[in-house]
């Protein structure tokens, strides 16, 4: 439904965050954002991802391979996309919906093992439309995001907080965008629209 509204990125970010907040309120989501354990695990996980992206950009062969990927800067300034739309429109919204609300409901209904598999599969299926819109392989996108959902769910279960998966999720998404942006600046043949 949301793509049909033609809200633009700013409108979609606001709609996603509003829906996620309402969903969590209705279904009694428990994000526990300020958990020391969640923040600690999240910062450690995000640091590992950041180090991986840093190495990828620093190693010439890997950097050259990254240079073959298409950067997907949307119709807003790049900084706004990385600082606002990825953390709020994607990470906050998805972590509040999936890890803070849906995963606990599934765990209580089906048990942690089945709940984690159902939650991860649902997270993967959630990414069908974005994969189609980007022209990506739908099966590969579902598999990759479902695997990410398993890791994010494990972090939420271990810390009892959505902070850990949110920080890791943000590092993966924003870090990937930043890495491609840096590579594009280092390789003059590539250009970004913003």
C-alpha cells in the first residue's frame, strides 16, 4: 500500500516510523532501547561491521570489486539518507516491528526456536517489494534478509533489547551506503547523483 501513495522518501520515512510506533503500541512491543547490555552488544557488533567495511575500502582488490556495485542514493542528499532515512525509516521501523514486537509474540506462541525461524522468514519476505523495486534478485534478497533476521533476533533474545540488533542493522545498511559512497569518490569513473 505504501508505494502506491507516492509519498517520496521523506513521506515514506515518516509513514514507516509512524506505523511501526503504532504497531508496537497496539501489540505491546518491548524495545528496551536503553538496555546497557543491548547497547554494549550492539556497539560491539556494529564496530565489527564498520571494521569490515573499512578493510573492504582499504584493500585495493576489494575496493575495485565494490566499485562495480551500483550506489543507490535516493532523491535526497546523501547525508540525509544515511543520517535520517536509514536509521529512522528503515532500522527504527523494522527493529520496532520485528525484534521488539513480532519476535516476542512469536516466541510466546511457538517457542523461541520456531519463533525465531518464523520471524526471520517473515523479515525476509518483507523485503520482496524492495528487491523488485531495486531490480535485485528476489530469492537472494529474501535469503540474505532472513539470515540477517536470524542474527538480529539472536541479538534481541540474548540482550532482551532491540538496541543490539538496531545498532548492527544500522551499521550494515548505513555502513554499506557509506562504503560505496567512499569508493565512488575514490574511483572517478563512478558517480553518484547526490
